[in-house]
């Protein structure tokens, strides 16, 4: 619950306050303070912010002020309001992208290099693929170490978004690093998953993956080194595309 409400800007103490009110019903700050062992001044701050979110209401009866939690359905309403706000912001932003591109003084022909370290940073590399890939990207991909460094949950999210955007992937896997499709059905090679996989000969093995998309090439290491980088260079991308096509045409389509 704490993790969920953090998305709405509600912190741990405010979540505890809301849940306590939900369980006890209308109560005074004094009784609430005893129940969750928080000082009254702090509680007034938590309650004020929860009131601003519409999750707590205040009432006075016989001169006694009490607070009551709103039904849990209100939380779902807050999520919907946030989604609507983000979608509107995204639409507005898409309108100004052409103007922002005009202000990019580096230009598309200038090679660029970006370095990333840590799991969260490496996830942003995959997000970059979703943003800038067109209808297809190419990968030299060892699935086992990639899942270890970024997590299967994020790869499942990445796969869902890839399908939504109608992006197809052609992947070359080393046999020694393949996964069991029974455990990872969303990594299968079929039209539904928008992926085709071919396999290197068994003597070829590697633990670092890279993806070619547009004029960019993204590299992701195994968990051992835990880093990655993106190179934006048309010449470099074209060279690796040619290398990929050579291996693609000389690799097996069978997982054996």
C-alpha cells in the first residue's frame, strides 16, 4: 500500500494515518495519536495533506473535532485523475517536439555517447529503444544475463510496450544463454510476440547484449559489470547492421 500511494505523492506516514482512520472510523487526533504513536502536530500535517487529496474529511460534533477516511474507491479516482493529466501533458508535449528538434544545435549527424550505470539507469536504455525505434530493431542478445541485470518484470513491461507500438525485433541468441520458453513465454519467437530468434553456433558465447535501432546502438553488460552505453552514429549503426545481417543469414532458426 505504501508503494502504491507513493505514486500519488502520499508518503509512508500519511498512508499509515489513512489506513488507521479506515480501520477505526471517525476519531479525534488525540485517539489517532495514541493508536499510531505519532505526535499531534505531525498528525495535523498528515491529515491536512490527506484532506487536500480528498482522502480524509473533518467534522465537528458537540464541539469535538474528528477525522474520517474517505472510501478506498477515492484512491482509484486519484489514479484516474493522474492518468488523465499525464495523457494531456504527453499530447501537449508531442505538439512541441518539432520545435525542440529545431533547437538541437548538435544535429543528427554529430555522433553522441551516453554512459549508464546501475539497474535503473540500464532500464532507461530500453525505454530509449521504445522511443526512438521505428518498426524494427536488431539485437545480439544473451537473455539469461540480461534478465539478471534488469529483471524479468521490466523485460515483460518492455515487451508489452513493444507490442503496443507495433515494433518487431530480430534477435540473435547464443545457445548457451537461451532461456526456457515455459518460464518466459513472452520471449518466444512468433508473430504474436513480434519477435524472430535465430541462434549462433554453440561455440559462440557472450554475456553482453546490444541493440541496433535507427542511428543508435545500445550496449548492456551483464550484472558482473553492471553498465551500459548508447552510441548515436549513423556510420556505426550501419556497420553493425551489416554485421548483424551476415550472422542472421548464417545462423540457425532452431533452438538446439
